[in-house]
C-alpha cells in the first residue's frame, strides 16, 4: 500500500513538473504578474482596468493550472489553521462591504466590485496555502518569481525611456509620465514602479540563491532594478531599499553572495540617485522630492488629520465601507488638501474611518497576527534547513507591501493585492505543518527529495492517506477566469460612453446602456450627471456617481442640481466644500460668477429683471456666492 502511494506521488510530481507543465506555469505566471505591470494601453474611463482584469484572470488560470497538475492535497493539515486569521479578516471586510451596500448608501456596483475583489484575494490566498502543501514552496514560487523579475526588468526599461527619452513614450507601449524627469512605469504611478521593482529585487535574490539566475546576470539585473527605483524618486522606494539592505545584514538563511548583494543595495541606490540628480535635465526637480514640497506626500499629513477628525466624530461605526471620499468631501475642512482623495493613504486609518474602531481593530489584529507569524517563521527558518530562502523571500514580499500600505493604497489594485495574497498563503502554508509533515521526503522537482519543511505531505503518512483533489478550489479559480472576461464585457458598456466607436449611437443611448452595467454603472451615472442640460433632472445619477469620487466637475453640477430642485442650503454646502479645494477649474463657478468676491473687482450691483406682470424685480445673487446657513455633513446627503 505504501509503495503504491509513493509511486502515485512520484507520478503526480512528474506530471506537475514535466517540461510542458513547467512552460505552461511560467507562461501563465507571466500573464498574471508581469503583463499587468507592463501594459500601457488602456480604455477610458479607467487607466488601470485592463491591467487589473488581466491580473484577475491570470491568477485564476495559474491556480487552476497548478492545482490540477499537482493532484491531491491533504484533507486536514495545520496550514488551514495558520490561514484562518487572514480568511476571517477578509470575511469581515466582505461583510462590511455588503452591509454598506445593503443598509448604507454605497451603490451596488461599488459594493459588488469590492465583494468580488475580496473573494478573489481570499481564493488566491487559499490557493497559496494549498499549493504549499501539495507542490512545495520552492516549486510554487519559481514561476511567480520569474514573472516578477521579467515584469520588473521590463518596467526598468520603461522607466529609462520615460526619463531619458520621453518623446518615445507613445502611450501604447510606453506610458507617458505626468511628472517630468520622474519615472512612473506603465502603471503611471512612481510609488507603484518602486514597489514592483523592490519585489523584483526580492525575486531576483531568491532566483540567484536557487541558482536559477547566474551571478553575472543577477548583478546586471539588480543594477537595472535599483535604477528603476532611483528614477521613480519614491520615498517609499527609498525606505524599501533600506529594508532590503538591513535584511541582507541579518538574513542567515541566504548564501554569502546574496546577503552581500542585499546589504549593498542602499549604497548602490545612493550612487544611482547621485548620478540621476546630477545628469538628468530635471535633477533639481527630482532632488526636491526629498523635501516636504512638490508631491502628494506634502498633503498626507493634512488628509490624515482630516481622517482622524472623522474617526473622532464616528468612532464606533465609521462612515461605511467605500464611503471615505464621500464623507470627507462633504465635511467642512478649512485646511483641506487641494487633491481629491478617495483613500486615506494609510491602511489602518482607512479601516478605522470606514469600519469604525472596534471592527477595524479586530481586522488589523487578525492581519497583524498573521503577518507576525509569517515574519517569525522566516526568522526562525534562517539556518534551519535548505528552505529558508523561500520563507524569507515570501516574508519580504508581504512586508514590502505592508510598508507601502502605510503611505498609499496599493492593495486596492489587483496586480498588487493578488500577488500579496499568494505570497502570504504560500508562506504560511509551507511551514505551518512542519511538525506534522512526517520525516519522509516527498518527491520534488527534477527528482530531488523534499524536506518536510517544504510543505509536501509524506507518502504513506496519515495526511497522504486522506488526501483529496481540491476540486472546489480549482472550480473557483476557473470561475475567476470566466468572471474576469465577463467583467471586460461589462466594462465595454461604459467605454463606449467616453470613447465611442463609429456607429455607437447617441450619447443618451450610450449612457442609458452604461447605467445597466453590473459593475461600472457609476461611470455612466457620472456622465449623465455632468452632461445633463438640466442638472436637476439627473438627481438619481448624482446619488450614484457622488459615492465613487467627488471631483470639481461633479461637485459643480451637483450644486447646480440642488439649486434647480429648490434646495439652496445643500447647493451652497456643496459649493462651500468645493471652494475649500481651491481648484482652478472652479474659478468661473465660484469667483467670476460672484463679482463682489473676485479680487480687485468692485461689488456687483443687483440688476433689475422683468417679472411676468411687467414689474421690475431685483435679481438674486448666484446661490454659490452665499455661504450655507448651517453646518451640514455627508449624512445630510445620503
């Protein structure tokens, strides 16, 4: 019996890592990880939707392919317990999103999008847990690490073009950077470029450690990735480089050459930064990034202060999942940042302001405990067997994302969320069952034996005897691929509103079709609200669009709509909040229309207008020229 089980396990491993299966896994990982980072072309209204749709579909395909190839997974194993805190946290977040849509004012497209994203993250996390036990950490990590390296190197080329030859950035293959002299990659955000480059450095270190990349090539690739971080001029990237350097000093599980390479990263970064700032034509602008001026970082303290005020006002229940922008934009704030923020740029604050302190602390406690276990496992793995590099690489990937999440919201993008979930699940799953894995080694890649710490169940053990094929997980992964394709089709309903092909029909017809979109109707409602000849007739669209992102154009139209329906109190409140943003696009609406408030202008005298009976009446000043008579907040607009 034991002999038959060993034979079956070896056959499964041979199928899983045949040349065909290996090539398929690598190709699918490139689609799931590298392609979303490198795709520049997109369709309005979102500049990242296609990147995220590819990430969803690619990760679903990768999980389905690998789980189907490796065969069975132990029916009961310690990794299931190790993953419970993360799964429970995702369930709580999903419940909050569902409650915000069902009992709050969050429109159903936004609630459904959040639920789908959280479900996908949970599936990829569980898939990582299962692959850790069925396939082993090294085998499961290899194609993903390769894809991260390819995506990082491709992004380094894009960064060099954006800074060195910006005229080559055509928007189809290379995205143009909105910040002269500063690279943003094809994801169009410098901090995103920095983080994916840091991830690629971790992947490179692991690939060099496992001798899948040679030392000379590793050196050249490492220099290119460091320069990509340099050209982003991201302070988040700077902190990440320092973290990797410190890890190289203490990471006992790596070989000497990899540790030295990691430890030297801060010095290489400093040299690259000096070179870039002295040779680039925009060197002075780049150097200014490390002051308190010139970028969104100078607004972070202001947005954090406003967030804390909202938390103090509603500490128990929060403003509702997905409602931060709505609540913040409609709450008076004399010192408001000029940018339109849809996120607090800090994950703990985001949870606290939207979920309320009790639920936020519970979710953060669960995630913090799981992160602590992952890092402690990585530290304890150092020097304890051949699988320490996997433990430390996976912990570093999650730690770098946790760092970035303190300053921005990268986990709101599928091309960062799903790799993080996979690394977290793989890291917890591979080492949770060390004690119960058995002493016998399972067959590994290319016929090499696996240490029990690698996560594979030993043939003949009780776990192997009760193993079963994860059909439910495979089915869910396949459904994730189908769902991503359906989402693209659904997105096309709103694409034609903003980029109509020939024969697309009238704007009104396209908007009405877009409003029937399951996931993206809010874009159609935005178009309806901001293009309506009579804004007061589009109040239904305002109720949807205002919960996605309140910007200058929408707030001006919304104020006019409230005025048109006779509610000048709300109209003036919206105008007052818009005035706090000090946006140049609102100049005509807020200043020029109110001549007595325009600098240097004499007060405009009331004008006489004829009434229906022929008498002269004094025309009232525009509604936006008068302040709201009393203080309102977002709850008065729900």
